[in-house]
C-alpha cells in the first residue's frame, strides 16, 4: 500500500483521514493509547493521552522509516515528525494476539487494520479485551457500497479493463467490511457505536488533474448521498453495566423491619371487673 499512498488518490485519502482522526482523538482522555497498523497515518498525533504506542504486525519490511521506538512509545507530549514516510513502530505483534493486559487501554485506533488482518473477528475480540470500561475504539475502513468499493471489487475479480485503472489497489487490501456489518460485530462484543461519518466522495481517479476536477463531489456527497462515501470513520465505546447485589430477598428484609417495629399503646378508661358489678 505504501507506493499507492504516494499517488494522488492516496494523498487525497490520507489527508481526509488525518483531519478526521485529529478531530476525534483530541477529545478522548486517558493514560494509554495504541494505534494498530497503518504507520502511514499519524492517528495519535493530536491525542492528549500521555502514553502512546504504534503496534505493527511485522509484515512491512524494516527500513529507516520503520525503526523501533524506545519501550516508552511516543512519550508524554511527544509527537512523530511531520512529513512523508511511515511512523516508527513501538511494538511488533500480531493483531490477533495483542500483548497488553485485559482492561488496560483507554483508546485503540484501527486505521484499515481489519482489512489488513488475517482474522478480523479475532482482532476485534482482542480489542474488546484490552479496552477498559468506557474505553473507546476508533475504526477507519473502506466502504464497499461506494465508487471506490465497486471498482475495488471489479479489480479483485479480474474483470477485463479494470486492472490497474482504479485508485485502490486490489493486492494491498483484503475483504472490505461494510458499515452495518461492522456495527453488528461491535454490538455482539458489547461495544456501542457512539459516532461516525463518511468521506472521500470523488471517483477513483488515478491522476491529480481529474481528482481536482471532481472536487465538487465532496460537498455534494455529504449533502445528497452521505452513506456512499468511499471511506468511513466509526467511534465505539465499551459499555459495562454495573450490577447491584442485595443482601437478601427484599420481602424478607421488609418482614424483619415490620416485626421489629414498636407498637403504640393508647390508654383509655379501665374496664370494670365482675366483682364490681
């Protein structure tokens, strides 16, 4: 995906995702945050969380842009440098087996991680496990019900005339997960969708000239067909309902209270005895 992200379509996609992620993570607080995969986007750049890590599954080749960070991650108040290239990786691990204790993370960001993962269901289960109560997960994915999604499907099927013509490469992504399908998965895991939005309504042109000519599609798409954006961002929160335990059945407690209550005795005129009559 790295060569494609340097193309006009890739830069257009990254620009939209970076703006949305900066806006969303800035209002999420906590102590520990993790970005899973996709080092080409700085998902935690605007986060106020002190300890932040970038975890990758090790499929990308090592190089100057993929050097390992110290064990402390990006550090308190630290931010990766601006400019092109991928971010430095803090942790190398598979997405299906995250090396974090249960209930230890306040924020997990998945920028196209489910599409790159070998087992999307297991990845989501691991995310739910490591999230603490009221922790949040931010998911970014391609929308199969869009122009980019349709072109991606035709290219993966090998339809003549479509190979190499679309913006999204077929070899760099797996199966695209739709909005409703992902929402159902999250509900089964006890994660409640809090907010979300769609974006990138321009057709999958591979040249900068045609992308600029179709800039009007972004404003028109947000107004007239908002659910047909090529990419979506979803925020979900882990809800844990508290259970209150009583000491015993309520009717037994009420009966004890009634039995222990004091009776009120009123004094009246004494009743005459038989001898006095």
